[in-house]
């Protein structure tokens, strides 16, 4: 089982660079794991993956284990949404719900604001929010600004992270 990996073993293998959030190999383990080099490689899904003794681990989870001495129980949320930014100041324990309440703005979003879209049939702006698997209708609005205000108020009321729905560029500036 992957969680058999101990903090003491991870600390034997890696130094942690607090400025970059990278794990640095202390020892040479293989052709890619050379002492002094940044451990792992960035995968197509955006996460840095590190191989230890023929098992793969996400770097942010190893960083947590290295620093706190225990595996995170559930999710680790990258606060600024940058999956390779494994600085401790950018990682927080989260449930699945909390993690979902800190998503970046989707590329398919046409209004530029999460939960706000043009409703063609009524010729108005509509604001919605998804909570507990259900879409809640926040209203129809003559102007986009009013729809944005309604959505931002709902974000606050339901405990969404202030970064939720921000572009990756804006999110990267927050930590």
C-alpha cells in the first residue's frame, strides 16, 4: 500500500525547497533521480509525479508528509489552483466539497464569471450556483453586473473560496 511510505524515509530521500515548493533528491536513486535535482516530472494532468521504489506519488502529498509527518486524510487543495505550486503556504487540507469550491474558471465559460451566463430565451443574464449537487437559480437580471453581484454574494454565503471562478493568472497572484 502506498501509504506505507514513512515521513522519515521521505526525509532521507528529499530536501524541501520552501521558496519553490519542490522536493530535491538528496541521493541518486536512478537515472532521473539524481542528487541535487528536482524530483519528479509534470504529468499531462498538471501534477508533478514522483517515483519512489517503483511506486508513483503526487508531489504535493509527499511535501505534506515530509513537513507534517503524516499523510493528508482527504484532499489537498492548491489554493492558487497551480498544481505544480507545492509551497506549504499554497496547500491546505480539504474535503471534496471544499476542494470543489476553489475551482478555476472553466475554459468554456463565455461570460468571464463563474455561474453567470446569457439566457437567450428571456434576453437576460442568469446567475446560478451549484451546492450539494443541486443547481440553485439566483435570478434573471437586466444587466450582467447585477448577475455578478448575486453570484458573488452566493459564493460568500455558501463558503466558496475567494479564488473560486478566477482565471489561472489571477489565482497565481493570491499566495
